[in-house]
């Protein structure tokens, strides 16, 4: 059976992917799975029964098109770049024309000089029209999308923008016609600037959201780059370097120090330590002996080994992580925008009222101009321009304020979702802790003092590149200063080091290293047990055949972690630690930090499933992490929060980035989100309230009983007041 991954283009919904999958699985000798989110099909087929061309034709007969993954990816990237560039050009055009239009329309009202003003009504109106049209053309998709949704009785944000700006433009065009016909007072009824500014603001928001969405594909690219492109394989008794795609199950692969593993497998000879941080998040290397498993993308720290390839290509742990990031990102629930909900009722209602009012007055008075004036007046007084501003102004202000303090919300969805968080899940290493081992305990035995123990430790460990050795040497130097190095230094892979200090043979490392060399360590057994139960790594030191002491090392908790967890617990938000580390170490750190629940010894795919379990229980989850191994969980959570010192992949997969590496900012992000969502609701209320109050008057209710028609100036004032109220209220977020 041959396994391939292909792209299927043209799928628009779950029914499409189901149809493609069904068609493939009907073929003899084919097993296929089609993913709509990633547009990928994972196919296994018997080459003796059918060829690739048959698969391609089957997909074509279903109405879709099958592509080679690599070539299609390149094509899609080029297409996305073109679309992004076009969107950028359109936004620039909108800004270039809307800024001077806004100045010309609003400047004279506050005494600013302007090249044209209402003293020359026709010129004033024509200039505004000429400046507004390019902006409307740049944002034409709002109208094609918005009105289509409206006509299908499913209005969205585009419908809101389309109706609001079109009604303002229509009334302005009507006023321009009146100016041409000699009514100079109609110059006060121009709303071209409202049309342009709303379109420009919404285009800016969409452009920023598009930038954010592209981050997922960047993260997946970075994950894919972790695995090497070639592998040293034993073929016919010789070592040959071949592309990693040509590695077969059962191949014997040679790995040297510093190289990455090209596929998953089992060590068959040699001893080494492997940096598995991309899988487990743990900074300490993992020792590997014959029979131990190794994984693609992890890095061989020391020692040359041979291992047998067992999982290759899309079956490796790294490929599974990439697949999970793709799927979790593609299936994340879309945000339920409050403005869309309001628009769904408000826009349809206003249009119906405007049409009914216009028709009723035409029937009653047989005056087309009167009925047109009433129809447009209703749209203008109820013009949802302020509704269009309600969400983006609050979001822009809140995200800008958060950014000042190093909290980066990548999009509006992240800002809104953060308000709903009920459980925050923390990775341990590098998130709650500092991410590197530090000396926590120095215990001397048999008459030796702490200074002698540190001097011997430094002399031995300064020669080693192991992270624990480096932390011990650094600690000793900071407490005592420069010291001599051991002579006849020797590293015992996986166990420790030895050397001569002042003519005495000394050892530093695991208990087994000392006992195998005849050194009695019974006096340290109680300390060994206690430190091990706390999840600490220990190094025993002997001088001249006598146990001198024990040094304990652990990944220290960040200074800000305790306060951050306390703040979350006080607000009723649950806290959980999710880590690949052993349970003893995890529970020790969780107790120090104040985290109530611990899920330990989990692999990346298990992290993602644990997040899903919490979501299935009704929890609205945030995942806070920093490593590549956290990427699937960050993507699967309702809100992914990356610590700024973390890997690029974690940062790209997250919705929020904490640039200051301070967990207090998790609580701050939630607080800002609460304030922003509250502000948006207030904005929507005021926008709706101001405009709605004027609708009966605009529809001619007072005129029917002998009163006046709505003065367009009152309509303009209501529009202005609602917009000013919305913007002013949003600006209050700058004080959060």
C-alpha cells in the first residue's frame, strides 16, 4: 500500500468533503480521509490495482480537482500574496481619499481653513462626491456581499456597512441634485464623509484580520522545517545520504551529535541524550539507550547512535502535530459578532419601515418628492453608521491599550473570546517556571562544608556541556568565584563526570556512578528520596572516595507566577497545569504556584485531547504555553496565549502573546477583554437608541397630525451625536 497526501480544491462545505471521500473509498484498494479545513486528502492505495491517474479522474468526476501537495502549496501562497497586496492597495486608496474628504467636510465646522466650503455649494458637493466615489469603489465587496446576504434574509456586518453607507450616499446624492436645481440649503445635507470613513475603518479591520489568519500557515511551515531534509542510511553495508522522503521503514539510520532525527524509530546501538523540547517542552535532555524510542525533529545532543526507522512521512509524531494544528485551527468556532446580531434585526426593520412610510405617503399625497424625502429621511436618521463604528472603535482602542503594556491581541475574535474564559490551562516549563534548571539545594556530608562541595562541583562540571552541569558550575562560580578545573576529566555518558582535583579522584553525577565506583552513599539516601519526590534532579559529589554532598536542581517557578494564579483564582477562574513532565515535579510546582489541578506526563497529542475534554465539559478554555509541543493545545483551546519568550511556532499558533513573559498579564488580558466587550455593548445601545428615537418622526408621524416633517438637520445631528458618543465611549478604554 502506498500512502500519499494530496490537495483537493473546490470544496466549500462538509457535504463536498464527504462526497470526495465517498468517491475515493468506493475504489477497490483505496482507503481515504478528506479534511475540509486543510483541503487535504490522506490516501492509501494499492498500486497493483490502480494508479494515481485513476484517483485524479475520480476526484474530477466528483466535481473537484486533485493537486500535488507541494506544487499546490506554492500556487496558493502566490495567490494569497496577490490577494493580500490587492487588499493593501485598496486600503491605501481608501485612506488617501477619505482623509481629505473628512477634513473638507468637518474642518470648517471647527474653524479650520479649507480650500472649499459651503459658500460655494455646488463645488463643495461635487468635490466631496469625487473624493467619496474612489473609496466606495475600493470597498465594492461590502456592497456585493452585504446586499446579497440582505436579499437572502441573512444580513451580516457587510450588510450593515452596505445599507448604512449606501443610504448616507443616496441622501447626499439627492441633496446634490437639489443643489444643482438651485436649493443652496441642501448643502447642509451631505453625508459623503460618513460613507467614506465607515468603509475605510472596516477595510482596515478586515486587513488586520487577514494578517492574523496567515499566521497559522506560517506556524505549520516552521513546524515542518524542524525535520532534516536528508538522512544518513545504511544501504548495502555503506552509509549513504538520501532525501528523507526516500527513507523506508526498517532502514538503519546513523545520527551524529547535533543532528536532528529524520523519522521516528528505536535505538539499536549506542547511548546518547536527546533534546525533546519540541515534543515535551522539557529543557533537560532525555537519555537514550538501546531499545528506547526517538522521534522526528528532536535533536541528538551527544553521542553517535544507530536506530531503526519505524514511522516515516506523515506517520511521524512531528507530522501528527502539524496535522493537529491544521485541523484545530480550521475547526475553531467562528465568533458570534454582536453587531451582526443587532444588524440582523435592525437593518431589515429599518428598510421595511422606510419603504412602508414612503409608499403610504405616496398613496396619501401623490407626491413622489415627499415620499422619497420621507424614505431617505428614515434611512438617514436610522442609518447604522454608529453601529458600524461601535465594534471596530472599541476593538482598536482596547487592543492598542493592551499593546502599550505588552499584551498583543491578534484579532477581534481573541478579544471577545477572552471575556468568556472559565478555565486557564498552563504549561509548566517556560511558562509557570523559568524554563531552565537552577540549583535549589546544596547539602554537605562526612565533614565537608558547602564551600568545599561547590569547589569540587565546579572543577568537575565546568568541563561538561550538560544543562544540569552548566547550572551547577554557574551557581558555584557566583557563590565562590573563579576556581581550578579538574584534571584527567572524563564524561560517563548518561551518568556523570569524573576527574582529579588536587591528586584526588572525584565524581559528580547519578547515585549509580558513585556506587559502581565503590563509594558509600547511604548517608544521602533520605535526602535523595526527598529531593526526587519534589521532582528535582540530583547530582552526588565524591572527593577522594568519600561522599562529599548532594546538589539538587530544579526548574524554578517564575517570580510572577504565584500572584498571577492568585488573581485568577480570586476571580473564580479555574487553573490547571498541563505538562509532559513527571507527576512529582508537576505537583510540586503546582503547589508552589497555587494551581489546583494537575495533568502530567502527557504527549502533545494528549495535551490537545485534554483541552477538548475540558471544552466538552462546558469550560471555555485558555491555554497558556511557550513550546512547540504546546502548539496543538494552543490551537485547540478557545483562546491560545503564548509567552513572548517562547518559540515562534507557539507564538504564531496563539491568539494572544504576552511580550513581557509575565503571567500577571493573563489576568490583565481578561480584564481588558471584559472592559472592551462591555464597551461594545454600550456603543451598540447608544447607536441604536439615538437613531431609533428619530425613526417615527422621520416616517412623518408628526406631519400626519399637522406637525413638521423631520428637519434633515435634526437627522444629521442624531447621526453625529450617536457617532460621537460611540467614539468618545470607546476612547474611555484608553484609561483601562
